[in-house]
């Protein structure tokens, strides 16, 4: 019996460590982005080696998870999907009961680790939508759309209640991308968009006061330059002061002199723009564009509906993170606390993003093995 178990373990090890299954262009781009993120963190934290090392450890954990997930077939991931989704929602319920945080209950402290369960939904939500739609005729009818809306609304409502409206909106977007990629007719998309726009005045009354203030500051940050408008104004100053070529690595003044708040997390892009200027920003955006384009290429070449919807939704969600963070730091969108992928300081976010790329790697590796 023991020999059978050992033989099975050996076959599993050989399968896991066998020929490379990573998409090397995507892997290379992610490694470059991780290096840029660590260098920016080291500079933004005023050369705090401990903080840079902590972020490096988190990226290492995320990379390990990406490697493991890349070895798991999409069919296995599909079988796990309902359990992963249910587990994520259960953790959100635990957050509502036992959560902790500064001004908002978003984290669970398990003693040996403290993490933000809402980040898990960035992966399990598109998985669940893809799993559900994969079992039904496409494009989805109104009944399927109603079920998907319920699947999205449950976790999004729990996250918004924490409160974390930015993450809730990203979770909604990641689910809707799956619906969009399922071939939803344009007239239905237009009808949904029009309904959301019509409901916006009603939704305004359900926002917290600080969330309304963020929208007000987007329109006119100079109305309270030393208070509510401080973040946006200082971020614009940091971005503009970088000029074309930037002030150089570790030579930015806005973060170093403590003018720029949250300079290692939400506004780390402002630090990068000040140090590397317009040229550096364009190069970083080109790197993001390459990652998103390569991810969409993997989605287009997936061989089954579940993989295609899942890969497309993950890719489009990554695109939204970059756009929203860039919009935040330039004052084009409200400040909603969305990190810059793999550059902002934060463990759960980095690990969940790299886990998503692990799923993409798996879809790429198994693209010729899965029946359509």
C-alpha cells in the first residue's frame, strides 16, 4: 500500500516539476513589474529595507502560488470553483462578525497571518461566473443574467458594508466582464448601462458621507485644499513635478517630505511619476499594456468556454485596476483605495493578483489538452 502511495507521490512530483508550463513572455513581464514595484517601494518608504523585504516575501508567496496553480488543469479548477466561491463568501461573513481594521472592518486576524478576504473574490468571482455560464446556452438569457447578478450582489454587498466601495465595484466589474465576454447582445448591455445610470441618484443616498466627499473633491478639490482635497492636489503636484525625465530614483520630494499621503499604497504611482517623469510613466504603462495584451491572447486561444470566460475576465479586471489607480492619482476618478497592481504595498492584493496569473498560466499550458 505504501509503495502505491509513494509511486503516486512521485508521479505527482514529476508532473508538477516537469517541463515548464509558464507562458515565458508573460512571466518575464511580471518579473520586471515586480522588480519595478520593489524598487519603488524601497524609495517610497525612504529606503526602509524591512518594508521592501516584507513586500518581497509577499511577492515570493504569490509567485509560489502562481507556480502551483499553473500546474493545475482548468478542469480541476472548474470542479473547485463552487467551493472556492462559497468559502470566499463565508470568509466575508466572518469579517462582518469578527473583522478588524482602522475605521473599516476588512481584515481577519488568524494569529499567524492577517489578511483581507475581499481580495480573494477578485479571483473566485470571475471563476464562479465562468463556471455558471459554462453550463448554459450562450449568449445568456434574462434568467441566467438574473442568477449571475445575485451571485455578484451577495459578496459585493458584504464588501460594500465593510465599507470598501472601491473593492466592491471591482468585484462587480470582474463578474460583469464574464457576462460581457459570454456574448451578451449590445442592446442588452445598453439597457443595463442605462438602468445603472438611472439608479445613480438613488445610490447616492446610500453612500457614506466620506464617499460622497470623495466625489465632491473629484469635481472641485480646491474647495478644501488643506482637508478633503489634500490627497488629489498633492498627487497632481507630484506627477507634474516629475516633468519629462523625472527627478531620479529616491530623489522625489513630495513623498520624502511627507506631503503625499499613502505614498506606499494607493498613491505609489505618484511617487513613481515624480521620480521617473513622463518617460518612466509611459514605459510602465507599456509594460502593463503588454501584460494585459498577452493575457487576452491567452484568453482568445483557450479551448473551452470556462477557460475563455475566466481568462478574459481576469485580464479585463487587471486592466480596470490600472485604469482606476491611474485615474485616482491624476484626479480623473474619485479616490476609492484601489492599489496599483504589483507595485502598491500590500500582501493580500499581490498574492491574489499573482494567483490570477497562475490560473492564466494553467489555461495557457492546457490549451491543447482540453476538449472544446
